[in-house]
C-alpha cells in the first residue's frame, strides 16, 4: 500500500524551495547524500519532507564551503562531527592565504622576497635523479621527465613541479658554480599514483618566496641561508624549489612575474 503523500513535497517543490534543480537532487541521491522520505513503489516518484529540505540546504552550504561529496557524507555519517571538515577547510584557508601572498608579491614591479615558517603538506610524486647547476639544465631535465610522466599516462596533480637540490653552499654564504645532484619531482594524484611514486610527508619548513626573473634567484638562496643561521634552525633535509609560476606554466607570462618558493625542511 502506498503512503499518504499529502504532507510530502514532490521533487520539483523541494528543488524550488532549495533553489536547486531537480537533477541536482537526483545527483545527491546517486552519491548517497540524500534519501527521499518516500519513493512510490510503482511510479518511483520521489517525495520529500521537511528534514529532507533542511538537509539539502545543509549539503549546498557545505558544498559552497568547498567540501567534496565524500567529505559531506562522512560529516553526516559521523553524526555532525566537525573535526574532519574543519581540518579540510583550515588547510584550504592556509593554501588560499599563501596564494594571496604569492599574488601580492607578483603584483609588485620589482623583485620581492617573503620569508616565513610554514608547514609543507605531503605530496605524492615521481622522482628522477639528475646532475647540473644552471636553471636551463634543471628545466631541460624537468621538461623531459614531465613529458615522460604524461606519456606513461600518469594522472598529474595540480601541485607545482619542484626540484630537491643536494647543495649546502647557500648555508655558508656563497653560491657555487659547480654542478650538484638534484631530483626532479612531478606531483601526481595520490589515489591513482603508480607503484613507483613516492610520498614526501608533511614537514615543517623555512620558506623563502621569491617573485621576479631568475637573475635574483641567487639572492633568494642566500636569504634562505642567512635566515637558517639567524633563527638557529637545524636543516632536516635538502631544500626544494617549487616552480609556482615558471616557464612551464605559460609562454605568455613575463619573466618578471615568475614566482619560486624555496623551502628547507627543519627539525621541530
């Protein structure tokens, strides 16, 4: 026997009340986010109650905050526990603040440097060992490995390409012109990473954000070395250079708009 549906809302009514489309409610149901109050056995017509409407509004709000369907499902499954979504949003806020910082530096007409302690998030990447010194050598190696990763059908992450440089000259207050080993790193998505991908764990780092053409990159390295000594920090690994805005990110970008982040893992 079918229920009396006079106190329920049809899908078009519920969708209209929430300012979304009928197809949006169907997608919510497909993703396990929403279960109609009643589905007629024969017609398969969906009916919704006040709890459904309130839930739809909550889902839309959580989506607007940047949470994924999986994260929203977990929120409801855990009875409204907010620690996980809060951590997700705090991480995104941190990333947004850094993006704003990067854009502010890039807006300047002169090369600029910004220094801070920060937590570098974990990254999954493919690695290739190389040796060289010049920026041209590093980019040649980076482009070649980048192409190799694409050709092997890797699903790339939107994290910037970076190198890990096995050098210590900057800590001594000078920049050597001798070749040194470095690792080219191409970030890939964790969920589809190939077996030879490596996860570099989250770590505390001293960061020097440099915006400008590469003629000033040596000064950024020296600034990193000076800050290590001034703050009495102990290196906990080799430094990385993240190409946030670099030749590979767009042919149209002016060299004075390039942006690199030099980060040195340090002991807690």
